[in-house]
């Protein structure tokens, strides 16, 4: 050993500052066949008879056959009607103060102008524009009121401007009240329709306005979450009540939301006192919005139709009769912008693609109390049946876009589909009877419903059913406050409380913040040596076991046997009542066996092109919902792990209910086996590729949909937005932007139609390993490559995975969205991939190690000495790694100590080293993913000062690696990153050795042997 280190230290070299480190790596609306709308006859109303709904005049349906609504026969245009003359006044509340949807709302205004007001139908608009986005149609930025008149120019506003209000806050309910009051007083009619356009967010509400901005008067959690004011649902309820009182309107004949996600029971319950009929979408809406020219033509041709029939016409015309699809020139523009396609298309082809992910529902609001009563009965029945079946039904129900981020499953699910699943999965007669009441109530309440083939489980109404994480965040994000009328009317919120706590909701339910799991005892009272930091770790571990479903009798044993806690500490926890305080678990978790995974087994320690690695594990537990594969890559200098790929692993069997397929796992357990070759995914424009994380959107073994998150920048200006780019069949289908946040999907979504010059910068995500424990989980975000929209469509492509240290993993997700994981380290050698920041791989089967080193350096193996030198001809940098053994050491730590001492002795005995000093005591160190020890030293050689350090690590009994690093003192700072990166990338090639610190640190719970059932990864 002495000769080895003396020889290594005597190398003479001089200077290089090499670049270091590694660089890195789809919401939803896109595409299949549009379902024929389901139209139920309208119930009897004190307005036109049902016969008129079922037998509309022939001219009212001819629009689908015409080349464009602009050429349709419409009644002559009219000036504002005199009092009592009009049948209808249609009020368009158009909040276009947003760079994503300003253009689209202006196009909708022009569509309305193609029809225009008549002597029987008034159409008025309050239109707020955005400063700095679309510059056409006058390029004004204030809020204006118009009386919409007939005009065939789709590029300009031809209607008379009635008022310029300046910049008003369209996110304020008072603004809505003022508009409604003005419209009714100036344009009275027999019937009134209010159509509101902007971003929608479901039960929280919508209609944000960045100018003037602010969070508004209502102190609600969702305002803080979105970072902007909105017309929140309880505020909308108040505004409609106030408007009715001021105008004397009994009820609006129709309230429609041309906005995303508003087709929820909570929303319709808020509307029920104020309107007779409503139209809204359960899912995100495409940029097209509603087909205004079509349904307004129907209305002006038959002005005596009631709100039921008008709502049905809105649903029937949605997408399929939209001007931008029917009109040849408009369709060419749409297809070129959205699909980068310049050839000819038919209206049917474009409608088929645009309609694959849509939903739209027309509702008779008089039936909403019946729906709520049926849901109450369903909740009562669910409370008496298996919580596992209920959790499973929620997990597999048709879901819609979430506004609460991407860390948990969406809480927005289809009510009818959920009820179907609950019947099937519970096999409970009481649930079946209650679900049948829901089905009957929905059938009687829903007048028309349309959904695309990618939303097969949509039946018309969505409902909020959160996972435990969402429910436990800020009192369910203030659900009972914002969805106030629903919470006061329905028992659903009390059921959610019971489901998630196992306790009845208190009187006047407003759920308090949950108490800490172990609040009574203090670290100062614990056995000697327990610090405040230790106490936080203890509380975290207890919470982990509790969330995994373990009871108070099981947790002490697991803390001792699996976590290694001393018995006196466990006894103190027992005596302090900690475990008794931990029994308020979710009803969904009670009495259920938690998910467990065995450690991963890899077929090889190195992955190369053409030599895939097989990953295996076994999963058991009672609550398995989905299984995912995971690929991550370490970024040494940034102390982070980049997520390169994550995807569903498909089950051998699946079941389909209501058109939605979900995996069927054996109750005896699952043997997971899949292969990975060093390939990752990228977005290609045909010439360049940008590596990206394609995340699966919904479980589908045949036609998967993926989303890529990134930052969208508009060529026209405006603020950058977080956006998601969606891919299906390897091609980009849509882009959706979100109103809040720049790095995650929070706030109301809306489709973006890319314009030439717009840019999408991929956001690369991973774990910040510099933060302790779970604190760094998915906290690392950085910008990756940027793509510019032009003439070439974007496609999904594969690209070689760069050489380096990787983590492969299997993630099991339970019905409540909790994830259980196993990871293992893997080294990739890939000559097909470009070197990242000048590093190249070194692999030695003889030494049993692999790492990355600067490509400009020289490697000299000394296999007889079980060592290898890495040195730089242009500097004094030297790294020597030797493999040794200390069979007498009783533990790895003591083997490390012996190795460090041997280094100290060898250096001390060298005659070439002058003024040798060891700087401080031995410290703990992590070599790659393996615990070790290190010591710094300094010396002079030939009159020049050097600095260095030694590292020793024993990853497996009988094998210790000793690393010696040194450089001239004057050059060391410039070389430190190279040294750190090399040692960070260190990996061993000894099969079966677990990289305990690789990837996402997560304790492993005990496992049992399982029968084998395979799961295979679907092709991308």
C-alpha cells in the first residue's frame, strides 16, 4: 500500500478546468370519436310544451349541412328591442383578460356576430381584454359593452360599442351583478340566458382577472392556492341572488359556463335556486369553446324555445358544428395552428379529433335536489360497506383534470361511473339500491350529454371525492366554505369526513386542523441522547407506519425490528400514549393490509445498448391500484436525481366498466418483471430533439396518453405560464396552460393554440438530494431544452440515455394515492449518447467498480495492485482507487477505519512528502451510495504545496474501496467539482448489494413471499 500511494502522489501534472456534470432529461384533451349526445326529453315546465323540444323546425338543424353559419338564413338584424318586445336576452360575460384565451373568446364574439341580435333575441356582451397578447380586432385592453349585431367579418368587431368601462375586475361578483342589472334594465325580455366565459376550476369557481389582480375580499384557501382572485362559487351564488333581487328576475332560464370543469354537482347545486337550466363541462374545454353561431342561429330561428331546448342545442352543436370547423378558411387556420398541417381536411375529420376528450352536459336544475337526495342515500350505504371497495371505486372512476397539482390523483370524478363501480366492487345490496336512485335521478335531470371516446366513463355530472392528502390540506382546500350551498344541502361533505377519519362529522361541521401524531411527549422527556432532530425523525417514522395502515399493536414491534429503535425509547413511546393517539386512521385504511414490495433484483449491474436489464420485484397488499416503472439519473454537481422516465406497468388482466378499463391484480400478490434498455424519451420537431419526461395521464394499455410539463412563452408577450403538452400515438395533440404557478399544474386550465414563434421550455424534475429525508422529494426543478412552434409538428422520439449512475424503481400506488417504492442502483454505459459535460464512463469487472471521469483525463490500470489511476496531463489532478480487504474487521465501519489508518501510515512513511499534515479528524462520507469515512491532508512535494483527501468505503463484507484524491493547492479549487463528480458517480458491480442510499430514501416495510403473476410495461 505504501509504494502504491507514494508512486501515485509523485506524478507531476498541471492545469485544466473541465466542465462537469450531467444534463437531463404529457392534461389533457386530445383524441377519438365524438359520442352522439344523449338527449333526454325535457320535463314539463310552465313554458313551451315538450313536443316543441322533440320536433324542432327543420331549419334549426340545417346548420350541419351548410358550408358556414355565416351563410345561414337568419332573421333580419335589429336594433335594441323596446321593452316587452324580445323573447330572449342573452348575456355574454366574456372575461378574456388572459393571454391564453383572449383570441378564442374574441372569435366566439365574432361567431355570435355572424347571427347577431334580432327583434326577438337580444345579445349583449361585456368583454374584458388582455394587455399584450392578441393585437387584432382593435387591440384595446379595457372592458367594453356591446349590443351584438349581425356582421360577416370574422376578423373585426362590427357591433356597436355601448360603453367603455375602463379596466374593471371581472373576478368580482359585484361586476357580474352590475352587468346583469344593466342588461336586464336596458334589454328586458321574457327569458334570460347568462353565459360566462373564462377559465373554470370546478367547485372553487373561476373567472380570474390579472388586471387589476389581487386576491379579492373573500379570504378563501383557493385564492391563496391560485395566487389570484376569482368569482368563487359561494360568491357566484351571492351575485346571482343579488342580481335577481335587483332586477326582479324569478329565475334565469339558462346559465351556461363556457369554461372548464364546471359540470359538477356542487356547481349545479349553487345554481339551482337561481336558474331553470344549466350547461357546463366536466372536463377541460378545447380552445374552440361553444359553437355560438350554431345555437344562436337555432335560437333566432325559433325564439319561442325554452331554456331546456336551448341548453340541448348548445350540447348538440358543441365542437361538431363549431364555426372554426365548418368554415373552410377557419378550419384551415385552426388545423395549421394546432396540428401544423397544411393539407385539406373535412369538418368530420377535425371534429373527430377535437372531440375525443370533450364533455358537455345540459341539466334541468329542478332535478338537482333529487340528485342530492340520492347521493345522500348513496353516502349512507357506502358508510356501511367495505371502505376498500369505495376506495377502489374512486381510484378507478372516470377522472377529470385536477387543479390541485400533480402529487395526488384528481379528486374530480364522474358521479355516475363511480356509482357503477361501487356497485360492482362492493357487491352490496344496499349500495346497489342507493346507486339505482342516483342513476334514476341523473336520467331525469340530465337533458343532454356529450362526451368523447377518451372520456368513456363520463355520464354528465362530476363530484369531489379527494384522497386523504387533498382532504387533509387546509380543511379540504376550504371545500365546505366555497361550495357552501352544497355543503349545507348535501350530506356528502359529512361522508367525506367520516370516510377519511372514521368518525362522524361534528355538529356544524367545519373540520379543525389535525393534531400532530405524537403531540404529547417531548424530546426533552425522552431517554438521554434523543435530540429535537431525532424526535422529528421518530414522529415521521410513526406517521409513515400509521399511513401504511399499521395499528398501535404493530407499530412498536416494527420500530424495533425494522427501524432499529432501542427498546427503552419504544417503551417510553408506549408509556406516553403515542400509539394510542395514532389510531384515528382513515376508514379506508382500517383493517387493511398495507402494500409491500420486496427489494429489486436486477439481471445485471450495467446497462448497455442491446443489453437490457431485467428488473423484478414482488408486491402484496390489499389496496394495490396501479404499478409504475421508474428511471432516474443522478446529477452529481447539483446533488439531485433527475426523473428520466415513469410509466404504468400493465396488469395481465383488466376489467372494463362504463367504458373505462382498470387493472385487476391477484389478491395473492404480483410478480413484476420488465426490461429497460438505456433509452429515454424526447420531443422532436424533425430536426432537433429535446429530452423530456413523458408522464402517463391515464391507465390505458393500448393507446397511452402522455403529458410533458414545461414553461410556455407567447411570442406576442405576456407572462410565461406552466403548461402541459399532450401526446397520443407518438404525436402532440394539445397544449393546456394553467392560471397559477410557473412550475406545476395549479389553477384553472385552458387549451392553448400555439402560434408561430411561441416557445415551450421543458421542465426537468427530480429529487433534491441536498435536503434531508423526504424534504427533497420532487423539489428539484430546472429548465431543459426549448422548442419553438413552427411548421413542423412535434412528435415523441427516443434518444440514448447518457452514461452514468441511474436508479431503477418500481412504485406501487394504493387506492388513496399513497405510493410505496423500491429502488436499486444501475450504471449505464452508452457510447451512442453524447458525453454529458465532458464525462465518460469507466467500468472494470476486475475491480468491480464503475464511475464517470473527465474524458480528457488518462486512465492507467494497475490490476496486479487492484488499483486504477485517473490523472490529467494538463494539471496536477490525480485520483487513485484501490480495492482491498480487511477480513479481521468485525463491521464495515471498522474496515473503513482500518483502511483510513493504513493510508495515514503509508503517507507518513513516504520520504517524498514534506510537511505532511492530517487536517482534523476522520469524518463520515458517502462514496456513490455507500457509507464510508474520509480524512483530509496537506503536504509539500518538490517545494510545492498539495491538498488531498482519502476515502474508504466497505459496501460489502470483504471488499473495501480506498480512494486517494490530490492536486496542487493552487489548482484544487478549480478541480474540486471534477473530483466530487467522480466520487459521486462511483458504483460497484457486485450483484445483490443494495444501494441503500440510491434514489429516493424510503424505509422498506416487511414482506412475504408471493405467487407469481406477471406485469409487463406497455410500449410507448
